[in-house]
């Protein structure tokens, strides 16, 4: 099968500091509209600095210790996160972004003082989506989360004129990204199916509204939901060194190759292989999304992008997620010139679609 290279759309990325940010008006089903009379003076900032961990780093921190690496990666499959929790954090942070820009329109001094909070919230939103993409679905709830986020990102990319990115979303978020598929196989839903679906929707919305740890309780390595009140924590957030993350990514994928399962492979080998792919691409997504703070970082990002393009046998959804991560990292760079999210020379972006 012949592959073709598609370069991402240029000149279509949002870079408006106050008027609109890619996540400011992101669709979700449960966010409440911010109070139209809200004022930045009503915010009661906390002074305690708590750890801020994005969902991609959170995935990698979940791998348990074990006597062997294979056992460790195999056990990770039992430690994988609940995707509803990640979707809930993403939704909370999207609401905080909307709140920030609503306040910023009234108070530019507030915006200038706390723009780094918005940048960090934006990073957390994107990292949560990428973590959902790389994590295998294990339930109907997981499929629903993937479909929901995939659709939001597909529509956003299409609205911005980013046709290549819009085409990648269904690949990255799985075959259900175009809409959650009923498991009955029936072309027409029965009344019982509809009632059950409504019950499932209510249960998911409830879980997403109450099941998330707040940033006030955050501990290192565990993602949490942060608000504008925690500006001290949000503005202290910094991505870890890219060299270490890139090394972790390559090590995990080398292990995945070593454990490539055959038809008669033990379940532990199959689980370890899948987990190594998941965590390897989680680390690659971190590299793509993170800022290039100097020439060495830029070289690392370029090297990892080329490495992904060489791994043509890896699952398409993981490779598509890597491309999206690099694109989103470039979007972050364009809307925050001069900040630590500045990448300098933009990395040429390609998606190899078969």
C-alpha cells in the first residue's frame, strides 16, 4: 500500500493572546457558563505551590515496580487510568480557560499578570486528550470518551482549516471517533436501548463532575484539576528535560520490539508489549507537546519526529497521536511568542497516512 506525506496547514493556527484561544470555546456537555458579572477581583488566590502533573506524565508514573521490566510493563495494563477521569480534568481545565478569557476581556492587567496560568491550563487540556488517544479502550465508557474528544478535536481542526489534522483525529482516537457505536449491532435502536443510553450518559456526566481530585490536593506524579485560584502552582509548572523523556520513549519502544508477540505468546508478553507501546508513545507525545527551550531541545524534537516516521509498523493511532502532539506543540509556540513555550524555528510537520 502506498503512503503519502501530508504537510499540516500553515497560517491556520490560533495565535491571538486575548481574543480567542483554541480551548477557549471548546465543546463539552456539562460546563456551566461563567458568571457574566465575574470580576478578576473576586478570585481568591492560594499561595501554596502544589505539584502540577499533566496526564501524559501521569501515565508514565503509573508503571509499577516489579522484579523484571517485562513484569513491570505487563502489570501496567492493570494500572491504566480510567479515561472518564482524564476527560473530567480536561473539561475542568477547559472551563477555567473560558473563565480566564472572559475575565481577560475586562481586565488586561489581570491577563498580562496571569497569562502563564492560561498557557499551563492549555497544556494540561491537550495532554489529557493525547493521553486518552494513546490509552487502549477497555470499556464502553472508554470508547465514549475517545469518541467525544476525537469529535471535538476533529471539528475544531476543520473549523480552523487544518484539513490534515482533522483527518488524523479519527485515526488517533480509534474507529469510534466518528460517533459511539452501539454494541447491539442493530440498525435501529429500541426504546430499551435509548433508555439505557440515556442512563449511561447521566452516569458518565455524574462521574465526570464529582470524580476528580482538585489541585489543592495534588501530589507529584498524579494529575489533578487546577483552577485559576491556583495561579502560584500553574505558573510554577515547567516541562521536564526533553532528553530524559526522549530516552524513555526510545527505551520503551525498543522493549516493545523485543516483546513483539507471536500467535502463541504468553499473556504477560502480550500485555507488556502493549504497555510498552502505550508508554513509549505517551513519552513521544510529551516531547512533541513540550517547549524547545534551546537548540538541543529543538534537535531532540526533530530526532523524535524522524524516529516516529521510521516506525511504520507501529499502530496507526499511536503514530497519528504523535503527529497531533507535535502540531499542538507548534500551536502553543505560535500563540505565546517570547515565552518558554516558544519553539524558535518551527519543526516541519508531516503525517504519513497509508
